[in-house]
C-alpha cells in the first residue's frame, strides 16, 4: 500500500467479539486527495453488523505523518462514530515502508491506547 501512486482507503470491520466481519476499499483518489463520505462508511458497517472499525489509507508521497486534513477528518469521524455507537479503533496512515497509528499518536479523541 505504501508504494501506490494514488490514495486508497480501506475500512476494516470487527464484530462485538473482535472478529473480522468485513473489509472494503472505500475509495480511491488522485495523488494527494481522497474523498470519502461518512454515510457510505457507516452504511457498510451497519450492513455487516460491525461493532467497530479501523481505517487505513496511504500517502503516495511516502510521508506517513498525518496531514492537517487527516487529523480534522479523523476527529470529525470519531464524533460521528460516538454518536452512532460504533467503536472507531484506529486510523493508520501508510507512507512508503512506515505507518503511523493516529490512536497511538493521541489524535483520536476519546480513544484509549
């Protein structure tokens, strides 16, 4: 994923027992941009009866550090997930051979490390 030339986001879903219950490439974008709609993400999660999810996306630049846009979108998504009673476990950004967990970096409000 780190070597791709365009951005892609994966949604990985887990049931209440922590078992994988679905995964899907949610969207592709051009270099430096990705467009995802929260509604589509949650519709899929509800259809799969998911209790929580992890998002993973890449930065074709090779820089795994979260952008300002990544941080803002992740915080907004965390608020929606809380309102929908769905656990947002983590958002991982892959750049080249490195990855950053936004949860471990303290960038997902209310997440416990």
